[in-house]
C-alpha cells in the first residue's frame, strides 16, 4: 500500500503485475588461451603508422603545420635555407679536401697543386668549396638585412638577432682562416694585411696579433693555428649557435607575418601541412642554388697564385674582399679609429637595435610601410652619391693632417673626421624625420640603409679601384 501511494503521488499508476522475467542463460566461460598464443576471438590491434626517419628529421626542423602566408617566397627569399644548403656543401667538400691537404708550409701549396691538377675532379671540388664559402658570406649578410627590413628583430626575437650577428662574424672568421690554407701569394699577403690590422688596437692589439699569428710574422705556426680554427673550433661553435638559432626561430613563431591594421588581435592564419608544401619549396630552392654553385665552379676557377714568398710583397697588398671596407677606412682615418672605434660603434649600434624605443609594433611588411620604402630608397641614393664623393675628395682635395698640422694625427685624422661622420648621420636622420615625416622605425631603417650602402661603396672602392700604393685607379689599370 505504501508503494502504491508513492506511485500515485508521482502522478503514475501502479503497474500491473506481470510474469517474472526468465533467468539469464549462463554460458560456460571459455578457458584461457595457453601462454604464447593469441586469442582468435580478439580483434587484431590496429597498426600504428610511424613516421619515417626523414619525416622525423623534418619535424625537428619544422613544425607539423605552417601558415600558408609564410610560404610566399618574398617573405624570406629563402635566404636562411640557402645558407644552410651552402653549409652542407662546405662540410661535404671540405671533408674531401682534407683527404689531400697537408697543413705545413713546405707541402701545403704542393698538395693543393696536386689536388687541382692530378686528382680526378679535385679542382672542381675545390672550386665548389671556394664559391660556396664566398656565397655564404653574401647570403648571411642579405639574410641579416632581410630580418631587419621585415622587422623580425623585435621582441620576442631580440636574442636571435644578436646570435645572427655572431653567426655572421663566425662565417667571416671561417672564410678568413681558410683563406691562408693554399699558402700562395694571394693568401699569405691577405692574411698578413688582415692580421696586421690588429696592431692598431690600443694596449692589446700587438698581443692579439702575435697570438693569432703564433709569432711576430705569418709562418708555419700561423698555418697550424688557422688550420685548427678552420676545420674544428669555428665549425663546432657555428654548429652549436646555428642549432640554437633554429630553435629560437621556432620558439618565436617562425616567419613574421604582416600584421592586420588596427589595434585588435590578428586573425588566425590558415595552416597547411609542412610536408609537402614547405619541404618541396625548400627542395626546389636548394636544387637551384646547388646548380648555380656547380655552374660557377665549372666556369670560374678558385684563385691560386705562386707559392707564398715572404720576401716579395705584391703592390697593392689587399685583405680579403670582405675586409676591404675596413682596409679602405685605413686609407681615410687614423688606424685606431678605422680598426677599432668605427667597427665598435657599428657593432654596438647593430646589437642594441632591438632594444631601442620605437613607439609602435613592426608591421611585418618589407620596410614597414610605403613611406619606409621611400625613405630607405632615399637613404641608399644619398649614400651612393656622398660616399664616392667623400672618397674622391679625401684623395685629391681635403687632407686634414696637412691642413691642421698643429693637431695630433689621432685628432686631425681620427677624432675630427669621425665626429663629422657622426654629425652627418644624425643630420641625415633628422632630415628623414622632417622631409619624409618618417616614424622612428622608418628613420632607423633609413639610417641603417645609409650606413650599409656606404660600407658597400667602401668595399667596392677597395676591391676594384685601388691600385699600386693603394691610390685610386680604374679597375683595368688597378693591377698594373
């Protein structure tokens, strides 16, 4: 009666009693399968598709998916990837060259000659190594400029910018140490000039020069030091820093993409698989680059002059081309300012670029904006006019030490022209801000462009337009 009343309170009726349910039929339990056998009634486990070793390597280098917008070639021009390809070419050809090379002043030149003239494809392998090494400097420099002009050096990529600068310095140091190994006249005197620049650094310069040369002059110890640096120490440091560099690229979100206008959050980009979209593009760029290096190696031989002769100096004796900008500065400035002050100012400026207060976020576009592109072009044009004019004026018109003989050379030929240069740079920056109404980002871009193009002009002048006695000459007469 109690259950019936509870059911009525819930609004239901008491169900009519029915027949009791039939008891469940109990089946005999199957005996357990003997050990070592598989149960036939169990479904076979699904096979897990494991990625191949090549795919695992790619997934360590790249994420599984990438923004579709990042695959546009103009975002990066493939410069970082091309630098990696050249590093692989250098490692492969360098290992082959080591099989024939002998690091001694008595046998190094003969070993290179035997490799070039006697070994099958020996000269071709050496040419590949030479052009890949020089191309790596150019690509690393262009990659640094690309990162700067697309704004990919701001937070959270500040540390990676500094590591990139260090990697560029390591690439140049690797080229410089390898420059001496053939032990010919070109290599011997280029390294003599390059290491001799250290002498002008106050206090520690002579000690650094002696330590790098292994003595007072370039000789057998210098060759041994450069050999060890070139094949072991610098490659190991470069590999460690490059690995950290790649990891920071991934941690920072990969390629910087254009930011949507307005203060709101950026829309979520369209993601596509890395394989095959990104990998195939990288393979195409790599194949084109390798083909270009092979063509250059087949057409143009790596230079090899007569065996090194410490008693016969060529006129002019020049540093390697990537140090010719500094050697050209030596023609115009006091050695301490040309070798130490100006390079240190430039290095400090590049290092602290990410930490300047810009007042706005980078847009992710090349040159930040259309106005930024105009200011950069104006800066490049100004440098292309002013730098050659300054070189010619210093050569034929203005000689400050002669005009101001009462001043010490460090002042008349060092502090004074450096101060004038700083004033020109600051005035140019102010002109960009007023004449073009440039923002702070655009003004800094114009300033870097002005300095970079000016340094390129100095390098070209030193390589092509300096003849005997380091005097200006036309390229077709500079070697006379």
